[in-house]
């Protein structure tokens, strides 16, 4: 994971990712969170797809979905390539498949202004946080 730009939290199996450079945040469903954490641990998309295919009910196109998911994470600079090769076997608990096998990676940009703001330096002295200075006030 790109720890210099990305903040990640797992809340009851659902991942939340915040990109501190572009102000976007991302939501992951249960299975996507499990796959994301396996990718962060250094497992390849191919190895993850193979582990998923061994499970009952897994769709045959999971390999393409896993590759596309990993590619999206790389494009968004959430993951960075690594030579890390974990030795442990991939374990996927049954509860991560409560919602099925569909990988979900949803991007939100509705809070960019707030996430990119610098509350210490951009707060209005008269009104305080969360009221940001306007552009004219910041230039002074």
C-alpha cells in the first residue's frame, strides 16, 4: 500500500480508503476488502484469483475481475508495485462472501475540498474551523 498518500481502515470487514493527495475516498465491500488486504500483504492477483476459484460458487471470471481490481488500485496510486512475496497460504473466511463474489471499488470525490484542506493554515481567524478562508484572504 502507498502508505505516504493513503489512509486505510477496515470497519466490520468493509474497507475505507482515503487518498490524501487527491482528496478522494473509496469504499470496498466485504470481498474487495479481503482481496485488497491480500494484495497489500504481497499476494499476486493471480494467486488470489486461484484461491477464490477453489471456493464453491465463485464465478469463472474472477481472474479478470481480480486483475481489473488490482489495476484500478495501481492507477489510483493506492497500491504500488512490490517484490514482496508472502509465504503464508491465502485464507479467505466464509463471512467475506456474504454479499457474493462481486468485487466493488467505489470512488467518491464529494468531500475533496474538506479532505484537501489544511485546517491549521486555511481556517478563517474570525470564524474558525471548518470555515475556510476565501482565496483573497489566503493571498494576504
